[in-house]
C-alpha cells in the first residue's frame, strides 16, 4: 500500500507493519496502544492472591487424583471469590496508580514565553485519580501518591483529565 502526504493507516492489534519510503525521505509517526486484556487482569489477580496458602502451596502434580481434585477445587473457589463484581474497577484503579503518564512536552525557552490565556495545561498522566474529602486530597498518578490540602482540589480538578 502506498500512502500519500496526510494519509493515515490503521493497523489492527496483532498485525505487523513495516514502513519504507519508495523515493526520497519519509517522515511518519506510529502510535501504539496497549489496552489491558483479561490476561492482564488475571495476572494482576494472581499477584493479589499471593497471600493465599493455596497459591503458596506446591501444585500436587505427583499426588493422587483425589488430592489433585481437592487442590483444583480449593484454587477454583479462591479465584472465584476474588472475581467479585468490583474486580474490574479495582484492576483499573491499580492501572491508574501505576500508569507512568505521557512524556511532558519540551518547548525551547519555555521560561521566556509570555502567559497566554488560551494556553491549556493538563497533568501528563492519562489516569490521574483524585480522592479525599474534608481534611485532605489524595492525588494518585504515574505510580505516585500525594496527600495535599483540600484548598488545592479546584486546581487539581481543572488540570486532571475528565473521567472516561
């Protein structure tokens, strides 16, 4: 496929792409998205269950059928209990807390740029979470957590991306 200036090509998940100029030089931008899948959730859930004696125990791979069945049933029970109705929200909150954010823009001579009322600032993480009420505000973003005075809430709300 030959693309012209201004063209865009969407490459679905699982498909490889290679770019080459047919003549002269070419400048292209590739943006990759890595959405969380059920596999990611289950790997995270396994980490949440590390305290479980069942998960710490050796898998009875050389035991008799009854012991294997009992182990599998206990494992199934613990995983089923862990897959409660709010597990997806908990997983998303965990992702939010660990998201490294986007690289901050770097502009030359930023210190000398006059204030522009049309300039829009935002946190450089796509998954900032604001919590807290009367006594403190907790901001979780890019794998960090800050507890701040409630007076900063309006500013943080203005800078935080709108919830999806």
